């Protein structure tokens, strides 16, 4: 049985960890109160920082507002309690740990801000969580280290997921943004930041968006979205390439029709009314059972007129400095889930031959099973180097496109093979699998760190937050991070004396060869 690491809250203790709360001091500081444009909120004061949770940034997207652009939140009188997180958006429990919920009233955000004197407004970092755009939550990410050590204000955001956030269907009346409601939620949260973050000590003119996995892809979509212009000033996509494709409007529409048919609305006279009357439980279960995709849809000229690489190539994107990267062993996670038991070298070869046909001999020569601890690692290396938006070569392509477009680019590869894994699979070495960098930014997320890893965490927090401050990553006593000019300018992030250094990821991942095989 898999021993699951927690990425989203699954226990009460994880909910507490979202605020970074430690044992209360004997003399507790007064509860902080901040006034937003909709009313006052009361948070919690900790040692060196303040937290405010469950702040509504848009109206509940329920009833007639389901599958419409986010509407303004209602105002309130008095002081709203902001000491507990709001509901996560409707989702089925993910494989990495979590719970199934059916709540659509979920458009909440959390703020973590340093407690410090002075009038200077601080940089703001807005976090979009991962989870395939079908799972996850803003809660569970302890942003206190980023806030305190990095002297920044951090905002973490819920956004609509799965069938509720990413359904495309022509029958949805008044929905020019059909298929990208989660993207529009994120933009509504960024507009909330523009209106309100000064009250929390943040600088609305210095906002960095960052996200991992699906949150990275969504960050790339915001870079490409005309509707996000001016809402942020820097971007950090983590493990989701800005050179990856996006859902086409035709493909998303076809999937939307499949979902409508699955819940009995395919032939309805008023498809929109039928879908809005369908219980959310039925929608998200049908969406999961059908294996439908979630994520931004290309096609609407006001939201996402072109794919991320096309936007960058054309120069029609939000031109901001970008810090972009992935992990050394991204696909070990997915190979381990697909093959929970070891495979033989012969089985590995069969998989490669089925997948790559006439190119299989060349692939097997580059990735012989004998060169790896076990054949599953060889298969994971192939997929990490070449397969889709998580691949090293796709990230390398994104670095090059952004640099050619004339924006500052800083590239990284997280390479700590001893990092706590997202999913702990007994008998399988997960290495630096997908999402393992997160616990170095959000302490305790996946597990505890040893002393060298803690030093790496300190350095990474310095790099990430200095980029938010000045648009160039730097950390005290740490190696210089070169601006990306060619494939050798990718900064490896690993513990130890030589763990942080430039590496040539394109060469190590055989990207020139893969361009001919899958390009």
C-alpha cells in the first residue's frame, strides 16, 4: 500500500500548518484587523508574521453563476473572522492525499504578511496551487518562511477545478470565456490584490505570480492572457512548461459535450439550465469517470487567444521577467503509479518499442536498462526528458523562447534525489520527482529536511523572494544565478558544496535527439 505524503489538507493538523502556527506564546499578541474594500477582516498574529484566511475575493459561483466569470463578492458589516481557511473547491480526493468535497462556494484566498514596522510596501507573491486543475487547495502551504525570511507578502488562492472550473460547451449562455473559469478566478484574485494588498503591507505595483504543476501551466496562461495585463510584474512557473500546448476550443467543446451527455443534458432544450441544475457531485464524478481534461482553453480573444508558445513567439504576451524550471526526475512519480511493482528489462524494452516504433533502437541505446538502478527508472528518465509539458526538453524550449522574446529568464532544475517525495512508494526510489521542490519553499509540506537540505531551503527562499523584490534571483553566500543565454545556463539546485551550479540540461537530456524523435 502507498504511504501518502500530504500536499493538500487532509487532517486538522494540516489545516493548522497552513498558517505556520507554532505553540502560542504565554502573552499572545493582539488579533490584527485589516480593512478590505468589502469589509474588515480579523486574522491571527504569530511570532513575526500575520495570517488572514478564508477571505472571499469573488461571489460564490453557484446557481446562475456556475460557469460564468467570477462576480464581485458581497460586502459585510462588522469584522469578518479570517482565522480559519475557507472551503476547498469541489473535487475528488487526489492520489497524493486529500478528501472529496462537493462545495462550490470556494473562491477564497489567504494572506501571510510579515509583522514589521515601516511604511515601505513589500513585494507580493501570489501562489496558484497544483493538482492537475482538478484537485488541490490554497490551504496547506505554509508561506511563513517566504514572508518572514524573504520580507514579502504571500497570497494563496483557491480557484474552480475540474468540471466546475474548465467546462467548455457552446450551450453555456453568456460564457464567452467558456472553458477557462479557473483562469478567470485567478485573475479576479489578482484584481483583489490590486485593490486590497496595500492594507496588508503589500505593493500592488510589484506582484509576482508563481505556481507548480497545473499552477505552473496556469501561470504560463496568465503570461499569455491579454486579460491579465498589468495584474502582475514577474512570474515563476514551476514544473509546467510555457512551451507546452493548451486545450483547443474544438477539443474542449467535444469533451464538454461528452460530459453533458454523461449527466443527461446532451439533448436538453436548454443545456445551460440542465447543467446548472445538475448536482455538483454528479458533475465531478462524471468528469472523473470520463477521464476528461482540465485547464485553460485557447480561442477566446479576450482571455487566451493563442497558445503559450505561440504568444511568446509572436511577442504578444505579458512581457515580465520569468524564473522557470522543473525537477530532475519529474516522471518517476507517474511511472511509479503506473507500475507499482518492479518491471524486468525485457518488459521495459517492450514498452519502449510499443511507444517509439522505428525510433526505439535509438531510444534504447540512449537509455539502456543496465545504466539505471531499475528499469522503471530508465522509463522515467525517458519520459522526464521527452514527454509533454513536464519534460526537461519542453522546459528548455520555453527558456529559449522567452529569452529570444527579450524578457529576462532565469532557469533552474531541482535535483535533490533525497528530498521528501510527494507519494512515498515502498521499494521505489522516487528521486527528485514531481513536486519535491515545494517543501523547500513551504516548510513541512511533504516532510522534514536534514541540515544540508535546510541550507538549500534557505537559499531557495532567498532566490525566490529576491526575484520577487528585484527581478533577479540572489541569496546571501549562494552561487550567482546566471541569466539564461543558452542551455548551459540552467542552475542546478541540490544540497552540498557543489549542489548549486550551472548545468547543461539540454545536453544531459538529449534534447537534440528528442527533437527529431518527438519534435
